[in-house]
C-alpha cells in the first residue's frame, strides 16, 4: 500500500481548486506487533497535533473522554496539561506538525493513561497540493475477520472479561447470548462490539464517531 500511494497519491499534480499547501503522508499503526490495524493519512503540515489527536479519537479511540499525548523526540505534548500526573515539562498539542516532525520522523501516541492504547506514527513523505480539509484518510486495513469460538461464524462481540482466560473470547450474536446466560448470569455488560480498531475490547469503546468532520 505504501508503494501504491507513493505512485498514485504523492505524484498527483496539484489541484487547480485552491492554493497548494505542504502535505505530510503519515502511516499510523497499533504499537503492538504484529497487528492488523493501520492507516495512511494525508495532513497539512501546518495542522496542529490537536487536529491529529481529534482524528485519532474519532476514527479509532474515543470512548470516555480520556487524556492523550504524543511523544516526539523525548518531548510530551498533551491535549490537556494536567500537572497532577507528574508530567511537569509537557507541552501543548497546539503546535504545528511541521514544527516538530519531518519526513522520516517516527513518534508515539497514547490514549487513556489507564487502559492505554498506544500507536506508532511515521512520516513517510510530503508533497504540495490542495486539500480542502486539514487531513484526509488515504487507506486503512480491511476489517479483520474474527471467528466465533463456538460455531466458527464471523464474530460480532468480544467478552472483555473472558479475554484474560480464553484463547478466543469472540462470539456471534447467538452464542454471545448463550455465553452471557451461562457465564455471566444474563448480564452482558462485559461484552463490546467487534470493531476495526486497536482499541477493540478496551474500556467502553464501541466504534468510530457517528459524526466527524474528518470522516465525512
């Protein structure tokens, strides 16, 4: 996909619809290897880390309004600076990407300081072109197909409690209900939907934002 985008996106001529600006091509991946979850995006070099944070929350992460941060060259950038966490030298995310990264840069991101989801980001390239919004999604992984542990059909739910005890805590709707009755006395509060995100099965995450300026 990286080679494909280099040919079909980064070499596209600038659009005549507006003034070309500098764009950065980012690869975003689950920090845990191996992982099926990844995305490629194109973002204005002048856009802030906060814009990138909002996008990541909308498409992959947001569940309960947790705190988040970027780690770039040993410096921590936070959306909300809370000194009670002991990060005395952290900086604000309201800084432009081109002030802190360049082509070839790798940096880290964390969402939720408790049940943390960690991401790794790399700047793969840049080009000058018109982009109406601050960023756009170029490509992402196909949703992985998880199989029900009982019948082998595509799973729709994950038991987050049994995930620590079972090799395969995934269930289809039918067997999820049966499992709830047998294992959890009819209480399904520990079940979460199967979604295309590295935060699947964590905290209260149920999927991407229904309304987002970045996903329209």
